[in-house]
């Protein structure tokens, strides 16, 4: 009998901290032990850094780190295999209900996908399928897509959303900000999300509760653009229960919050 996986949202943080700080890999290893106790057969990763006109599902046989212009010290040979069969399965599930989706030979792991994968699953022995965000970035559209794909969790497929619970590149304090107390506005927004999820636990309507936050007066400071918040909405639509798995900040206001959504 297959294990039933969860939908996991992580804030990926900066590639600098992932490579230079021992705390970040240790945090992700702990997260894997607590949130993914049973090894999945495959991982579907949804990163806030891959946005396309229609939903694309990566069908490459092997994945490698994308060239995003980072210095050589931030390069890795991490290279998990892909799963074209699973990619086809996902595309067909969406196409069968009229959602525009297609396969793409897309072998590159951006840092949003790479950081949690290489730290949580360092042996690269689990196949990975990447899935893009649709360019409208509409939260309810993506929640609907997530609900269509949720039955795959029961087939031992882990869904991993990677973004940022608070992500404002204009406000971060680089190189040393991790040693400073987090900004009050950033902590307040993280706690607002936690409170909304807690309230939504009564009905398990997590995605709607998160979508309503787009209209909250503090949302634009936490997310001048919404692509890093959207993977959280996506994962939330796949579960009936939520667990807060991590908190904390890098560079003064870059959240490292994580949640697990269970069926």
C-alpha cells in the first residue's frame, strides 16, 4: 500500500545562505525528517520562479541547476532524474478538465526549486517533476489546479511548493541582516497568515482564506509581487489540515516560514 504524502510549502530563502550557512541545510534536513517521514516515489515541485503563459510540466529525463548568473561558489552538481511518465499523467489530468497544460523539456532547477531539493533530499535519489505557475498568478485558478492533482498525494507523490511567506526584495538587509531582529511588519504578516490558516482549519478552506489576504492592507509590503506567495496557496488547496513546520527570517525580513498540508 502506498504512503500518503502531504503538500509542503517552504520559503526557500537566499542561495547565499543555502551555500554559506550551515544553519540553512540543517533547518531543511530537520524539516524533511518532520514533514516527510516516509520517502516519496516522486516529488512535484512548484517554484515561484517558473512562470509561463499556460501551465507547463517539465518532462526532462534529468534535471540540473539553472544558470542564473550566480558566482561559481553557488554552483552544484546536484542532478536528480526526472519522471516523464508522471509529467504526462499531470498534464492529462489537467487537459481532461479543460485546463491548458502542456509538457516541456525543461531541465533547469532555479534556486527556488534547487535549495529545498538539494538540502532536504541531498542524495538526489527521488525523481522530480517541475510544474510552472500560470502567468495570471490568480490564486483561485491555482487552487483549482491543486485540487485536481491532490489525489496524487495518495500515490506517494510529494508536492513541494517553494516561495516565500514574506518576500520583498526591496526591503531586505543583505549580508548580515540574518543576525538582526526581524522587522516588525514582516513578523506581523507571518503571524497574520498563521492566524488566517488557524481560523480556516474549522472548514479546511485554506486557499480562500489565503486568497483573501491579497486584499489586506499589509499584503503589498510583504509581497510587492505575488509569485512567491502563490505556491503556498497552491499547496494549501491540497489539504484538510495544516501544521506550521518552521518560522524565522533571513536578511531581516525574508521569511523562512513553512507549512505542511495533510489530507
